[in-house]
């Protein structure tokens, strides 16, 4: 999706590398939102009784805040270049709502 929507559109190398960096960092620290995502957490979660609620109350809200703040700073830093990009029309119609709902349902099971 990044390749088609951004990297194929003559964006600067700085924006391309910063986008990949932001993606990797957000995925990495976002792994602390739950007790089954980040490998270091997986090693201790069962033994220390770290469940979903504990992870969110202790680490998750900080991870979500860091993801949000880094995305806001990224957007502010690259605002000029991002605003010059023309919107891309998705010919496929996007992701169906029922599929998104199913993924959210499986997340909570």
C-alpha cells in the first residue's frame, strides 16, 4: 500500500525513509498494547500474570500516546510535501466494513 500510494509517486528519499521508520517504530512499540504481541512480553506474561488489562494500563496507553505523538510530529515535519501529493483513488473500493469488524472481533476473542 505504501509503495503504490506514496513511493511510486516521486516523493523525496527523506519522506520515504521517515515513513518506513515511523511504520517500524509504531509497530514495534505498539506490540506492548497487548500481552501477546511483543516477544519480550510473551516470555514473562504468563509467569507474571500479565493480561490484556494489565498491559494496557501499565504500558499500552504510553505506547498509544507515543505512536500518536510520533505520527503528529512526522506529519508536521513533512506537512508541505504531504500537502502537495494528489489524492489517490482506490479502484478496489477499499476494505469492506464486515472484514474490519471481523478482525476487531477476533482481536477481542
